[in-house]
C-alpha cells in the first residue's frame, strides 16, 4: 500500500463497541489515523484540535445530546471541506433525506453506511476518497469481526443477556413497564447492542432460538419483580423474519407459561417496516398471538409499511411512535404537528400510545400535554441490567 499520505478519519458514534469495531475494520484496510468521538460535541472538539485536516468524517445520526444532524449543521457553518459518510441504522428514506440536507448545507457527502457495517462497504467508501494513500486490495479476504460461528458459539455459551429500559406514565410519571433489549456479553468487547449481530442471526435461521431465549430470560426477570411486589409489564422485540411460521403463537406461549407471569403482562413489539412481506400471513399469526393473551405493539410507527392499513387490520394494542417524531418537537413546529397527529391517531384507534426517544424535560412535558400514555427515552433512563434497574427504580420512586 502506498504510504505517501496517511488517511485521517474521524468516527462519531455513541456506541463504544461500534467505535472500536469500525476502527478495527478501518485499520485492517490500512487507515492508520482513526479518531473517535461519542457525540457531536466531542466530534467538534476533536476537529478543533487538529492541525492537519481530517479527510473523512463517518458520522452516526442518532446520538444523545448533540445528534448527527446538529453536528452536520455546525461543521457546515465552520466550512468543513472534507468528505462525509452518514452512518446509521435509521430507515433508509430518512437517511437519504439527511444526506440531501447535508448537501444543501454545502457538505461533501460521498455515501451512506447502514448498520451493521461490513468491511466491503467501508472499502468501497475509501475508494471514493481519491487519495494517493489508499488502494484497496484483498479486503474480501479479511475476516470480519463476527461471523455465524461466533453467534452460534455465543448462543451455546449463553452469552446473550437482557437489559431493561423503563417506560413511565405520562400523567403520573410512575414506572409502568420496561422494554427488554438483547445484549451480547462478549469477553473482549463487553456488552454489544443488537445492531452489531442481529442481521447475522436473522440471515442464518437462528432468530427463533434467539427470540425465544430473550423472551424466556425477560419473563424470568419479570417473575422476580412481581414476587418483589413490583407492578410492571415487559415489552420484548420480535423479529418478523419468521412470520411465515404459523406455530409462532405457540412458541411464544410456551416461553411464558412455565413461569408465574400472566401472559397479559407481556407485550411483543413488532417493527412496522417488516409487516409488508405477506400481509395475510402476518395478520393470521399476529391475530393468534393476541388470542393467546399477549399485547401487541407496533414499533417505530410512521417509518415503515402502510401505516393506515396496518392500524386498520392488525390487532395491535399499542402504538409506539418513533423517536424522529419526538426529538426537538418543542422547537420544530412541523415535527410537533406530526407527533400530535400520530398520538391522536393512536388514541382514535383505542391504543396505548408510547413515545420513545425522549431526551429532554421539554419534550417529556410536550408529549404528556399532547395526550400520550407512556414515555420512554434517555431522559428517563438508559437500558440497564436487571439488578441495576431494581436499584434505579427504588431511587426513582423515592425522588419522584
């Protein structure tokens, strides 16, 4: 590889594992100078301390504090002239809209990366830099950090655990339920979020075993909390890659019935974007899941497939409004209008309405004023382990 000029890359992401993971891939591809920042403010600081220019920014969009869009606005004001790659797990249409916004602001966006990132996708981005330092050769022979054998080993070794993020009542601010979020407790990288492994699980027919495992662990924890006198429900994310399995309701029922947990206290969160594959089969399976007694939540509402048709036909009990319609709604009139419309729509259908991604007191007060039922987000608490949640809840109730 030609070393006439070192490529200098700044990587912004609030996920510490993702920072290490992508940094590792970049170094495998010959990038010797990789700077990292966990949010927009840290990214601005890194840029301000550089004497030599940063050639490439790889910028996450969803970050607490200063998010990616705010960061891009600031560097546009500072006339940043390097190349930019937008990096996120958000809906592709939304990512494209953000790319257009950055270009309108005069920034040089050369592409986007969807999570989980691959070494091939990174290599293709580096090829676009047109710098003498980089010539991609043989990247396909480099082993990615995780493969299906790693996942199978993690499943056999019981390395997947559950973190819990509380939801509160919008009116009373009492903790009502928790969302159960899978984490991989990796011996080297610590706790890894699903963005970094779930696609491998889905693509290799492991999703049923994985989801059943997470559901059982979540129910086991709820059983302990109920024995302690805590009045809680749980929400568990369900991949719809296997919605063609007509025995899915029985699989999930069996995962719950060996505990003392009433099945009505378990809500299954279904991502809206997955519902369009086979609408009739989805309707069949989800209706039978409701018949078993589970609650059904339509997750990330407003970002996926046929929202109105989905609400008309599917037997949902809850509507969960995506964070993009809540963030900064107090400052942006258009965002507020969409948020208010989504809440009214959910209430008109008789659904429990949850707004996620709340990060400020102002947004928390606004969604309560607009009539939502429950609130979730970093303003309340970040995801945490079971014992940590129990202690957090004690402190929260004392200080509420």
